[in-house]
């Protein structure tokens, strides 16, 4: 198995460029199924979640050509099935976007229940409610969701919760439906706007993305397009926190500062120095960190995907901070790993109380999920000694070349391969 070894104590300095948004890419690539032409998608992050989604699309009959490391050409003209491989799809949360895309194209989709990081139950009731409003029926058997409709007809849909996944899936299914669909209490995350812009560039008629009311006027055909994915706000936030944790001096480039406002506000509250530019942000820290309370919220609130990373920073702040996780039930599993490094964090349900400490110490730790792994890297960068992180495949699901980017900022991080212990053979 591969592990990261990090010798802490180096200040991060220099510049880092942010890759395309994972959460946008895993929706946009399936959306290309709806096109009658060839879609050229640029700024695609080179991460394992994208490798997984392209394998699923290939298995469906979609032809994908790698123009370069971050550009794909997608031709769905030869797609031959509406049944997604269970083996390929069950570990990827974004695989459920195939439901909306296949339903929109074939009026039929068979897709496994969502996988991804284990934060508790990932209900799809709002997805199915939206599909039903458009005229689809469903049944679930052996973990596979079978959704079908004779035809899809636009309707008014009110989401009980502002679900990102349901909002995206309804947009995908409604784009080529007859008539007009209105989603109320829609999620407003940047990658929903990006998906809508991608579909509109192919000829879709979608208005209101980024607000809580989205209107989709169905069209009969979608053309091919060339489109560049937005920068990843969570990757950007991760490097911002890493710079702050190491008392660094880092210019984070290829960003959209507006997408980072909730993260920037909390960093400034903690005493981190920020300077915004058109597509970059400069992060510096020289003094002590202030305590700060965090509550994760849907966009434009503080993102749940930044909660583990900010917890590392709060662990080094003066005083007591409180984290309120309002999105996922089980997102504090990483806390036990941070406590191995000396963090003083106590968890009660969806609340975590963080008592600031003077420093963290290196320890062998395990990435329990994608963002937890990023948090452990940040902890290792500012800890005393050499931190060993295993299960790094979780990290590579969402961060392009994190090892190389951190090395470019002066971090002492390297990947090592440690052979699995041989199983004793019975004599």
C-alpha cells in the first residue's frame, strides 16, 4: 500500500494553482449523455473519482478521448444501455447523477444506490420525489434503483430540503422533458450553476441556478459544446488553511474569490491575513490564531467539506472553539485520528468542542474519508516529527497531485510504498 510521510515544521511559501472542481466534474461528465454531439470538457481534475466516472460512462458505450491530462472529448452517440455497472458505480457518490442523465436520455435508468465517503445515510427520497413529479415511477431491488417513464413532463417541484444531489438530478431529467419545470427550495452551490451553464452552452434553457428557484424549459435536442469547469473551491480552501496552519505565505491562483467568501471570513476572524485579486487570493499568517465558532451550512454558508480542515486550524488556536456540523450525521470520525496527534477535541453528536493546544505531534494516522485525509495532511505539515498517513487513496479521489503541489510550496511530503504483510500459509 502507498502512504504519505510528512515531516512537519516547514512554512508553505510560493504559489499554487487550483484544479477544476470535483463536484462539478462528476455532474457535468454524466450530463454529456444528454448531448447529440461531441462535448469537449476542459479543466477536468486529474483525480480518481474522474477515472471512476469515465469507466462507468465507457461501460455504457460512451466514447471518451483524453485530449490531454485535463481535457476530455465525450461522444455519447453510441451509448447502448441505461443500466450502469453496479461494480463500477457503487463506490462513487456522483454515480447517482447517472439517474437523471439516463432518465433524461432514455426515459429509463438503472443505477446503484450512492456510495462515496461514509458520513451516514445518503437519502435519495428528494431525487425520487422530483422524478415522480416529472412522470417517472421507480422501484428499488438489491440496492439498484430502477426509474422509468413513458414520457417526462415538466412540473413544479418543492424540495423538502435544499439537496444538492436532488437539485442536480432533477435538472438533468427535466432539461429535455416536455414543458417547464420549476424547482423551489433548490440548492445554490457553485457546481449547480456550473452544470446549468454547461447544459445551456449545449442549448438547454435553464434560469435561476444559484438561487432557490430554478426554471427549466425543456428542449428537444442538445448540441455539442466546448466548456471549462470552474475551479475547486474546496481544494482552494484546503490550501488556504494549510498556509495558515504553517504560518505560511501563499498565493492561491485560479480561483473564484466569491466562492470562497464563507471560508475567507472565518480565516480572517481567526487572524489570518488575506488579500483578494481577480482570480487569486494571498494568504499569510504571522501571529497567533484566534478561537472561532463554525457552523456548516448549505451554500453560501460554511461548507461541510471544509469542516475537517478548519478543525486542524482551530486545534492550534488560542481558547475554545465550537464546530456545529449541520449537514452530515457522521462527519467527526477523523477526530480520533487528530487526537492521536495531540488535538484536544470532544464530540457530542453533531457538536465538537475544540480546545486549542500549543502544537501537534506526529503519529501514524489513517484517512477515514476524502476531506479527513486532507485535514490529516494539514496536521502533518505543522506537527513535530514525521507523520505517516495511510489510506491515501481516499485523498486522491478529490485532490489532483496534492503531493507535488505541496512540495512546490516547500512541504516535506513524499509517497512511500509499503508492501502488504504476507498472510501466513497453513502448513
